[in-house]
C-alpha cells in the first residue's frame, strides 16, 4: 500500500474543518509519548538503588488518579467543548512533565516527586481521555470515521516510532531529563493546536446533577453486551500490556545485558507494525470489526511470551511487529464501532466507563508486577501475563453479541 494513498486520504479528510489540526496534534504529542516510557523506565532504574518496585510505584501513581477521576471526565466531556478539554489538559500536563524533566536534569529527582507529578498528570488524563475520543465524530461524518481513525492512528504511530527511536538515543547520550523535556514541549504544542480547533456548536444536555449524568451514562454502557464483554476482556489484556511495557519489558532487557536503545527498538518495530496495518485499513473495510479486532490479540500474547527470550534480543524485536499489527487493528475496529453505535450525547460518559473498566486492574499490575518479578523471576511473571492475554481474548470472542457487531454507514 503506497504511502501516497495515505497522503491522499489525509488531503481528502483535511477538507473537514479541524481534522488537520487534530491529526497534526496527535503526531506531535506522540513524538513525546514515544520517548517517555524509555526515559522514565531507565531513568528510575538508573537511580541509586533504583528497582523494579520503585518503577512500579512511579507508573502506578499516574494510573490510579486516572481511573478515580475518569467518570467525572466523562460527564465533563459530554457537557463542554471537547477540544478545549483536550487542549487545556495537554497544556497543563506539559508543566508537570517539565517538572519531572527538571528534577533529573538538575539533580533533585526523587521517587515521591515523580509519583506526585504522575498523579497530577493522571487527573488531567482522566479529563483528556473521554473528551478526545469524542472530538473526531464532531469533525467527520460517520461514513468517514474508519478512514479518519486510520489516518489518526497512522500519524500517531509515525510520531511514536520516531519518538521511541529518538528516545533511546536521547536517554543513552543526554539522559532521561532532557528526553522528558522534549515530551513536555510536544504536549504543549499539541495542546495549543487542539484548543484552536473551531468545532460546530452542539446542543448538550446539561440538566440534572453530575450523579444523574453518571447514571444515564451507566445505563447506556450496560445496555450493550458487546461493550461490556470487550471491556471485561481488556481489563486483563491492559493489565498485562501495561505491566509489560512499563516494567517487565525494560527489566528483562536490562537483565539480559541490554539497555534503552535496544528496548526502544522493540517499541519502534511494534509501531512499524501499527503503521503498515494502518495503511492497509485505509482501504480495507472491517465487516466484522470486533472479530477482526480481538483475534489478533493472540499475537499480543505471543509477543509478551517472546520477551522471555530477550537474551537474544532479536526475537522480541521481530515479534513486536505482530504485536503492533494487533494493537492497530483493535484500535481502529473499537474506536469506529463505538463512534458508530454509541449516541453522541452520551458518548464521553460511555467512553469513560469503557476506559475505567478496561484499565481497572492496570494500576495493580503496575504496582505489584515489579515485586512479583523480584519474587518469582521476570520470566515467570511474563508467562503469567501472556496466558492472561490469551484467555481474555478467547473469552471475548466467545460472546455472540461481540461477533455480531457491524458498523453501518
């Protein structure tokens, strides 16, 4: 699939007001997002007495407030302009990332400080997440949503790949602080771009208390068995993925005698898989979106298992490509299915329940996977996570309503 086709799609979608700014913002933001996992993981592990347990604590500190405030973020996303919420969260978040960066650069870094900045960023992310997924349906008509999600995914992945490659080099030669400073700058620029989008005015239901709005969102959420089933499955899949990306992957790489450059290559190859898949999905319509979206998660289980062979680093690097394929297919299939089948007026609230459920156990995974690996060994912990992904994916596919989802134009 030639890259020119993607450019043609980008030009065509750019005719819709705000799409180009949104797409560019995702590219810029993910340049930084590709850097952060490497910078933070190896930054913490490189501290005096840095350990897997401390890394788990730092990563978990962001995830806990993210989940605690997610439902309120959903209500806010259905009440106010979503692009202002997204842009404002990115701009404020850049300040917290800059504090973490400065602590490494100027030598006052500590685990409590990193946890505090992570917690504040997690609160902002709880506002950002439900609002962001509702911006694209306000820009594009339904028949363009799969193409739009594919293009956004492509640019996101291009940015992440570049960030992961640059991140490994930055951390190795300049240190984690300067790498995080680049991430902070990318958040600020992306936030300004999204804030400046001029979205059409939509009449929103602002009646009732916040609790009432949450109840309405809950009813919309549980009314769809396919949504609930996939969310339950991804409670466990995301636990495994976040624990692998955040803790066990860098830990296994370090234990095998490698460092940030090699782990950044693993992440970059995964994103190359996402990019190629995104190009294909620009032209291929997913007739059974969730069947095609969830089945490749079996490749994710295979990738987690492959990290146990990280002494031969090329094994997880190669298999990471197929993990990227799985992630991209699911992202496009799930986003498009939600945007097609969830009422716009309750969309952010349903997404907030989706995110809350999908990541409900991720903080526990991040917090406890480090100590678990120290007790039973990194390889045994990876075996457990790979099995968890496999069972969860099969469980979701066994639900008839999941297999029957279609996206009508």
